[in-house]
């Protein structure tokens, strides 16, 4: 899989990150921007891959301008950008110039993976599409993330995260029945596409590791969002039902949703007969479990029964306690969890025990941000290095991977190639 492990280790050392992760030696060229792409590359970097972020010298990743910032306004550094570009090296390259194209090809010869998130056809117009780059390196895994994928009638359309949410059907399902649909409260289209791209990249690398050739990993935001719609597709294809906004309710499982308590809300999902019986016992009313109107899961699934009989019971029980009290008394026994604010999550002792809030350098400070969700028992993620400045590692990367001298680098910089 990996070529030149020693070179990768040297580059990682320069980036301030460990070089002993499970993907150590895998070299990735990240020519993406914003989130759909940078997040995929960051996941690989966290797991030990040597990731080189490639940015245009005069038009770098504009996520660098996204808040929140750390430091003085004039020289503020973006925590948003760092969150998706930590553990990477950074080089600058103008791929529109002849020498820039040649330089990328030289880097591709030493790379295992290239990740891009341009509109399909953009790299081909630059003369740097997969068919060209595979001639430089037949083992190259070429991961392409786009709004609609590389095939199909809509392939050339521009897209953002909301495009994926809208075109993938998720937007139409979110919100409340008596109000217009609402986007999911995070960039789920970008994030899901990045996750699938990481999975596809690892699968393609496995093929190369077994002696096969490189290939294109084609990931669409629309496809990724569609795959997150749970039972909506089969409800339509089997019953003709079109999913619509349900607020915090589930299409058929009840009770399974948001319930008020003394100081906020909790999620309660004790819908099975076992959990319903345990719930009634916990709240000192075991006889409720035997009530013939609500004594089976099938009866409690009925929307009228759930709203008129089950919900009032639960709201009466929960209203006597705070979120923390409910979790303390019931969280180990039944599916009940406080609906936490981000502040509560960041300060959650369990999150801390899972190393899910980590310190990442940003300027002269350490900024807390989310960690790596993938936990490997033998090769854990142990270091989080800063995101690179634009072109910060030009001399190191171009010197080590492309063999350029200091004089050549100076000339290319003067000419605006790097």
C-alpha cells in the first residue's frame, strides 16, 4: 500500500504528528477545500496517513476565513479550518500553470491517494483527471467527492451541503408537520460524503495492497444523504408512503422521542415490552405495565394511544425530576438520555473518558475540538498536530517527494507556481 515509509515518517515528524498509526506510510494528496474532502483527509491523517494539503498560493481554502477565530481579528486563525485540517502538511501549488501540472504529476508518482472535491470534469479540463494521473501512478486511489457524483444527468451541477440535504430527501423529512421542512442542524451532506469517501478510500487501498490497480472512488453528497433516510425509501417502494416531517417523533415506534422534564428535555425510547415494564417499576407504578390499553408494544405504537394514554403518564413521571436526576436514576436501566446542549456535551465526563475533546494547537493557544471517533485498541490516535499555514511545508514536501532544490523552489515561488 505505502511507498517510501521512511519519507512519510520524516514528513510526519515535520508536521508534529506521530508516524506509527495504522495508516503510517500511506501518502495522501488533499486538494479539497471547505469540509467535504478536508474532513475525509483529516480522518485518514488522524489514523496515521501522511496527508499533504495542496492549496492555490493566491486562492487558498476559503474555510480559513470561517469563524470562530483565535487571536487578534487582523491575524485571527480559524478554529473551523483547524478542526478539519489538523495533522496535515501544507503546500501551495497553482495547477493552472504548466509547471504546476508537472509538479502535481511528480507528487502523484509518490502518492497512494489523491482526494479532490471539484465539480466533475474540472480536473479533466486542467489535464489532471484520473486517466492522466493513473499513467503516472497505476496504483493511485483517486477519491472524488461531488454533489451528484461523476455519472448521471446531474453530474455537472454545482452543489453545497444543503444541496445534498435537499436533493437526497432528508430536508423534506425534517421539521414539524405543520411547518415547512427544516434542514438538519449540521452539514450532514458534507460530513456523510466525507465518511463514505474515507471508507471507499480504505477499501480501494486494500485492493492495491492485494496487488490490484488503483481506481476512482466516486462519492456523491446526494447518494450519501439518501442512505441516511432510514426507512423512508422502503416505506415508499413497498407502501407508497412519502416520508414527511414528524418533529421529534419516529414514524412508527412509540414511545420514542423527546419528553419534557424539570430543567429541559430527555430522550426516552423504552418502547419494547421489557423496557416499558422496567420503566413502570422504576417510577413506582408496576401496575401501569398491566393496563390492558397499553400492555403491549403493538398497542403503544398506535398514534392515538401513544398521545392520549402513554405520553401523559411519562410527562407526569419525568416532570418531577431534572435531566441529571433522570439519567442518574434510570439511565443505566432504560433508554433514557438527557438532551444535552453542546456545552454540556463538551464538559461531559464520559466524552472526556473517550478522548472525544482534544487539544489542538492553534497559533499560541491550544483549542479544544472534537477528537477521533474511531478507537483502535492497539494503535490509538495519540497526537493532534496543528493545521498547516498556506505553503508551510513547500521546501520539505517538494524537496523530499519531488526532488526540487532550494533554487528551483525560489524560482517557482517568484513565478507564482507555488
